[in-house]
C-alpha cells in the first residue's frame, strides 16, 4: 500500500520507530515510510459541552450560554449519530439490532426501542424533502416505474402483510421509493396523478391499463423483460431462441454505440432511425412469420415469449420516437437492488409507517449516489438546516439542488469540525 491509495480524509496515525543509539560515526540522512491499513472497532464519542456560568457582581444575576441546538430537541443523539445510523442501515444494510449490539460492545447501553425511535423521528424530519423529491421526479419527460415487495405490518400472529415499494426514476438522475400496501393499479393512478410524458415499465398489465385511460401518457416497455422470456425457451427451442437473442443483442450493441457518442436528442432520433429501427422491424417481422409458418404449441415457451413481444410491439418501439427513453428499465432495477439486499438483512418492517420511512431514506440516499453526493455530509447538513429553512424552499434540500446551493460549504457536526473541543 502507498499513500496514493488513500483519500486525504483518511486519518493517519504516525508511529516513529526508534533507531539504535547513534555514535559519532553515524547520522540520520533521510526517512523511509511504510504503510499498514489498520482497523479499530466501531467507535463512538460523547460530546461534552462545558458552559460557564457567569455571575454579574452588581446584582448577582447568573447567565450561561445555551447548549447547542439538537436536531431532535432534547434527544441525546448528535446529528452525526443520526446520519451514521441511517447510512449503516440503508446503505450498508446493518439492521438496528446489530447496531445495538455494536453499541453494547462499545459500552453504550441504550434500549433498541430508543434507536428505532431515533430513526422514525429522523425519517419524519426528512419527509418534506422526500415529498419535494417526488414532485421533482414527476416533472420528468420520461419516467421509469416498477414495484417490489416488502413485508410490512402484522397480519396476524407470526404473519406479516405484504406491501410494495413503487420506485420511480426521473430523467434528472433522481429516484423515489413510495410505499403502498398493495400492488393494485389504483396505486399507479394515485402516484402519477397529473403526470404527462412517457412511462417506461415492464409488462405488468396495470401500467398498460392505466395508460390506456390517460391520453397525456405514452407507454414504453422494457426490452430486457422481453429478452428474459426468450431465455426461458433456450432448452426447448434452441435454434429459434438463438435467432431472437441475436436480434436483441444487435439492438443493444447499437444502443451502446449511440450512448458512447453523447449526441443530442435530434441526432439520437436520427441514429436510432438509421441503425436501430431496421433491427426492430426485422425482429417483429421474423417473429410474425415464424409463428405463422412453424407449428408450435401455445404453451411452448418460445410461443409465449414471442406472443409477449408481439402483444407489446408498439410499446417496445416507443424508444425509436422519443430520444429520452431508454430501451429497458435496468437503470431503475439497479436502484431497487439495495431494497432487495436490505430485505435479506433487516427482513421486514414492523409497521407500514416504518416501511414508509424506509422509502424516505432510500429515496434520498439513492439519489445522493446518482448525484455523486456524499450521503453522510448531505444528511448531517440538511438535518441541521431544516430547523430554519423556509418551508416553501424545501426543494433546495433535495440532493440535486443541495449539491448546487449548499455542497460547497455544508453544515457539519461538532465531531467533524477540526477545531472541536469534544472530549471522550
């Protein structure tokens, strides 16, 4: 390891090794440096604020400077603890009960319910920013939308209800995770009320049903989902499946070349018309001819895959007419992955309210990643800034706009300030 492997933010502890005593025939002419990467157990520090009490001699009036304001009122938690707990749980998938065990090992004895309460109260503070982020996403010309299950709330003894996150990805590198207690189409209607633009989704019929009732929305569908259906037919119809996958592979290759050129919308439409449209036309014509000429059973996996694609022909062609539409929802599915990993760690949410807070935290942290914003710095800043930030300007605290207005000089915790006099 060398110093170039380390950011400037990584603390370095110098250890000077003694040399045998020097005599008159020897002198130190230089130094050599060796680096070792070390680790300490998760550490916590108590900020001990000492405030002088001053008596005015003339009338014995006592005065004392106030204690620094806490994000959660009289809570014992510094803003750095709140931000750290949220990042540990939602970015590194460390459940609160494991964080509780780590605190116990460090000599900090708090009830687990206290940690849960801190996270809920923090989520409550951040909810207005989440609402502003959702509003920003819904201003997009193109939305990608999906749904993923989560166990949330008790259904009965030892039984959990199944709820759903409905992630929505906008065209300004922002994503939100609204929570709903069902997968019904009414959720789509509620979330997208008033939206006009292009909706990119998988083949779930609820999306098509909703778009069919709203003239202002154009429905695009995902080529990756169409491809997955053909993969299921490889063992049954290897030859036909290979041809179908070759068409789709060629389409993806052309899209990859197009992305690498960083062209504007007009040029992208032109290039797609020249390079992608012939592939799409040939693919659907080949599917149609194959089903007409070959005797394939309705339950044949290839028949089902071809039927899926042909039934969504118009939706799969939308990207040829709208330059901002991607050909699949893979960019959204990448953002869903932390939810899936989290489910395997914290397993479920005791209440629907808890699931809603999970959506708030995941929305802000995922958008921080998309905007190349450090999530700890962001949370520490906005949790303090919320105390006196104008309510009608809360949109400025969403990660994309925060990066523009506040990232250059963020508010920090006392524990992060170089001049801090905190002691342990």
